C-alpha cells in the first residue's frame, strides 16, 4: 500500500526542528528526577484526605505539558512552510470576438412563475440573454430569433450588440407552440453565412414537454449535418430557464352545444379545468361565468382522478347578435390561461333556403313538409315568430345563398356547373347543407356534381332509385345503429323523448360510395346508411337517404319529425367554433360580403388599441385579415355597411398545449443533446465564459502560526490555574 503526504514543505532541511515538540515532556521528566522526596510527618495525614485534589492537579499538569508541546510543535511546523496544491475549475472571460445566435422561446408557457412575486421564465430568459451579450467582447455580433417559420429568416442578419440588446428587451409573449428544431433551423442560415469565428447558438427555453413531438430523427440528422458542414462547427447551447417543479391549472375547454343559439332557447355550456405538473393544494375551486363583462353564474368544480374538473350549465343568453362569454378559474402562477373566452352568435332569425321541385305550388311533397315543419301556418295565417325563416326556390342562385345560413335540398332535377360551384363554395365558407334523397332528387346528377368521387361536399355517391322497398318484401324496415350521443340525435337519448328506431322505412336511395371523412349517424336494418354527415371546410353537409314526405317512411307523421328537422337545421346553422374562437398567434379572418365596396376594416384588440385590418382576396371573395393576435382576449372588427356599422367579435385564447407545463422527459432532452451535439445549462455564464482548470498553491503556515498563538494563550491560562490550585492545596 502506497501512501503519500497530502501536502509538501518548502524547508525540508528544518524537519529536525519537529523534535522541539518533545522538549516540554523531556524537561518535565528531568525535573522530576532532580526533585528530592522528604518525608514530613505533618503532611502524611493530609495526603490521604486530598487524593482527589492531587489527581486533578496531576491531570492539569499533564494538560499543561501537552499544550506546551503543541505550541513548540506548531512553531517548528510553521518554520517548515508546508503548503497544498489544489486543482480549481474556474470560468475565464472570453475576450475574443464571436458571433452569437440567440433563439428566445416567447411562447405562453414562458409566462409561468415559480412564486407569486418571482420572475417569469421569459423574464429569466431575457435576463440571461442580456448577460450573454454583456459577457461578450465589444466587437462581437449577434442575432435574435423568437419564432420558427417555414422559410429561413435570411433577412435577419447579425448586428451589433446594442441593437440586439434593445430587441431582447422588447420581446413579449406570443402565440403558438415553440418548435425548437424549427427555431434552430431558422436562426442557422444567417450564422452559416458569417465568416467570423467562433459561432455559437443559444436556445433559451423552459424545456416544456411540447418540444418532444417535433423531434423527428430526420430533422435532427439534417440539422446536425448543417451544423458540421462548415469550417469551425457551430456550438449549440440549450439554456434551461423553466421552473424546476412547475404546476398550473387552466381552463382547457369552454364550448357551447353545437347548435345555433337564440334569446328564447337556453344554451347548454360545458367547461373543463385541467391541472398540470406538480399536484396543487386545492381540489375544489369556484369558477365564474361572465357575459359581456358581468358575472352571471358561480360554479363549484372539483378535480377528479384524471386531474380534470368539469362543469355543465344551462344559461339563457341576454345579449342579442353576439354574446361574449368567459369562464374564469382562480388565479395561479400562469395567469394568462386562467380564463377562456367564447363568442356565441345569437340569431333573431335563421334564413333557410328550401330547394325543391314543387316549392312554388301548394301540393303535398317533400318541400311542403319541410316548409310547414319549419314555419307552421294555414291559409292566410302568417308563420309564428320562430327563428326559422324559410325561402322557397326551385334553383340555386348566388343571391339566395348570400342571404341564407342553411340550404335544404328536397328535390333537384338539374344542377349545372354554376349552381354546383355556388353550393360548394357556400358549404366550404361555413354554410350548412341538408339533402333529402327523395324521388324528386336526381341522384346521378348529384353524384357527378356534388360528390365527385369524394372531392365534393356530398357525404356519399347515390344510385338512381329502383324499388328498394321490395327488398324487405314491402313490409318496411327500421333504423339501427343510431348515434344517440351525436349533438343532433342526443335529444332522442331518453325513452320519453321518442324512439327513432321505431320509424318505419319503406324505400330509400342507396349509396354507391361513402367518402372516407364521412360519419354515419344511423343505418337502415339492411346496413345501408340512413343519415350521414361530412365536414367540408368551415361548413357541414347532412345526407338523409329518404325523403321528408310519407312516400318513403312514416317519419313525417310522427312527433319526432319536427324536433328532428329543427335540430338538424340549428346544427347546420351553427358556426364552426374555430371561426370565431382561436388561439393566440392565429390570424383572424373575417369574410366580407359581396357588396363590400371598399373602405377600412377597423380592429380593436383587448388592450383597446385600434389598427386597420388587411383586405385580401381568398377564393374569389374579399376577406379582412388581422395577424397581430399575440394578446388573449376579445377582438372587435368593424366596417361600414349599407345599414350602418357592422361589427364582429373574435375570442383569442392560450393554446392548452402551452398550459401543460410538465418538463420534457430526460430521454427526449438526451435525444436533442446527442442529435445536435448540444449542451444543456442552467447558468448562462457557464457558456459565456470558458471553464479552465488551474493549480493553486495554498500556504498552511498562517494556520499553524495562529494555532501556536492560541496554544500560547492557553498555556498562560493553564499555568495560572495550576499555580493557584497548587498553592491552595499546600
């Protein structure tokens, strides 16, 4: 076994001086040998009684000798000048110019704070980026990137540090999920064109778990090849600015039932509050429903085992045209997602275009049944003040479609290219289409023009009518596999609401091919679809393979027909939720009417700032578009129309993906580091300065000298005590 001293000495020739530590012991031994023992009769009787005091004096004397020995040994050791050699890792300032690429994650997850008064992740990232610039040489260059785009941002050239410093200070939260690989690729192109070395790329993010889905091996391999394909590879650093133990609750869902709303019918509203990250202290919370800025409901919600709290309420709207609703949860450390907003369109009338062969006559037929079901009337009596406003037509015109929300086709002998284009555009831009495949409906023309092999708006292709009722021997069949959980058919979910499976169907139109994105809501017993749905663009199409008259089934004569037709119409009239309710960062699009003659479309954001929207041409129609949507809240767009000022509101919410604050898994972070050759840091100064190892000499003699002084004072105190007690004992 080899053993070595942990220290070295500068004066090894003075090692014999260590013998001085034995001098006090040697002097004490010599003094005891020189002393004479005298038997004194007067003291012989006192010693046995004071043996305890004698032993204490002996121990005190031994301690005094030890202190004197240590004093001499410490002085001798200090004269040897011992020292230690230590290896210390230190950060050395980089004084050479360099080019820095700074990728700053400014998505809404970066708004999370670790404490109520603490900085957010974005504030920490901005401070770290500024520190990075401060620790760089004055003539270094830098560029800032805050978002990934499809095309590399080649216009973002490296600039001077002061310009980039001002840009960093102005960075604010913005929408969208942070794409780490896309952001690196976006900032890489300008760095590759810079000849100044070294080049370094810093990604400042909270390492949220939403980074993981974008880590495709091909993208990592491509970026790694680009990083290493130039002279002097670019070093990549990932700076972790996130909370170490994040926790958050947020309003994840807030939606109305998917049917058109009016002031007379209570609206069913659902909401979900979700917890993310570390467990929260509370299980039950109070939610507020706010309409037009005024609290109208207080709701109690309790989290379940899945860390979600769900609420459902029935609320009667009090605001005409548009109701601005907000579901608000208690505040936490990520405040921007504690509320979610919803714009509900409130209709005072629902214009429905009914297209059929005998729509102008008064005889019975599919068109007549639909017309009376939507607006019951007899003779000269006008229709009651319902929300439905039927418009009867035998053909499809642009003027009729412009003023309609829903088109119900009960019979159509001809459908030319112009009508096909109008109907197709109507559905894709948010309209609703309901088709009854009756005997008055030309299945061949509809399949060729509206289905078009799945490229059109019809859910399925249809075959011409033969005699399908004869398949069942003329006795009729019944619907089956009814999707009673669908918003249209859920009104028949209870036995007291009626049973669609008891409807008798005698004949129907067969389907030849069903589009892959179509959904079957009900079948006929033979397996042929009865009701099909298809979402196309912003609108929907519903196909019923029977007519709305007594020719095919007894449905029109049952109490189920009217609520079913009303529900179908309200469902098709409802706007796509994504049309008025968006996520921050998504552009707002507002289709303008055909008679829009120009002028400005004004936008007011949640901070009450006004600006002008851009007017573009989309699919042959003018559309107002507003791209600056980084603030969550309600946006108001307004324009001048023939009847005065027309306004529309849009709700912008934080994406739920940004609210799920769990950190990226260690295996995914390792994938990034390995794939890019990157290094993950918590302190930016470790990257801003190089780490060097130095040998440091540490002198030990001052410590020995201090110990000697301490022993000297201890020896003085012990000597005085020894003399005093010795005299007392005598």
